[in-house]
C-alpha cells in the first residue's frame, strides 16, 4: 500500500485529487466500463474485470449493469451476493458485504466524507470510513448507506431509506433517517 493509500485507509484527511488516486479511479473506471458493456449472457456471474479489481469476491456473485465504484480495491463480497442495476459503491474505505446479501437497484453505499470547510472541499480534502453489511441482508431500491455504518445479519433496509446509524441484526429499517420498525 502506498503512503497515500495508507492515509486514506487510516481515516485521516487526504486529498482525493492526488494523482495516485486519479490513477486508481481510472483503473476502476476501465473495469466498470468493461463490465457494463458486456453482453447480458456474459454477466451471469461476477464479470472478470470486476473480479480482478475487487479486494475479494466470493462464489456465485452477480452485479447487474450499470454499476459504478470509486476504486473497487476496497470492495469485499461474500458468496452469492446480488447487486441490482444502478448501484453505486464509493469505496474510499473498505466495504464488506456478507454472504447471500441482496442490494436493490439504485442503492448507494458511501464511504467518503468531505471536509466541512468549503476551501478544503474545493481542494478535494476528504476522509473515508468503512461500511460493513452482514449476511442475508436485503437493502431496498434507492437506499443510501452512509460512512461508518454497520448493518447486522438478516437486516432489511427499506427502499429509499437513508441509513445514518448502525442497524441491528434482524432489524427492519425505513425512512430518512432510517429508523427501526417495531414488530
């Protein structure tokens, strides 16, 4: 890992405009482009370009096109993960997705946190925090998962929800911000 990547991985403030990060994003864009332009018959499992890009990918994963990620190198998928079309994963920090998890169309998983100072924001200053999604989770269409969130096994995140805090195993969360439903 380079010094810029170490800084990003540590949760410290760094400039995403650094040439090293631009090169990593270009590599990811090339893999994503290749994946998104494969014939549907060749996308029945995780495509070779994404499998080569991701930090880890289990067996029998499928990502529908279009898909977008920032770097790819921080994405860890368990077995039998299904990611529907239009998903965006901004993986400036590790994103772990457990076995059997389903992520709905248009969902967003975000790790980047931009600086509050507008001058520093303009200079590309941000920090990153990981997202962890357990096994057998269902994230509904259009849901947004923010940095530092952990979603427990078997949880359900309702369509359009914005998840700002951790979600307990087996919980059902809906709304903005996401709130647990009572049984």
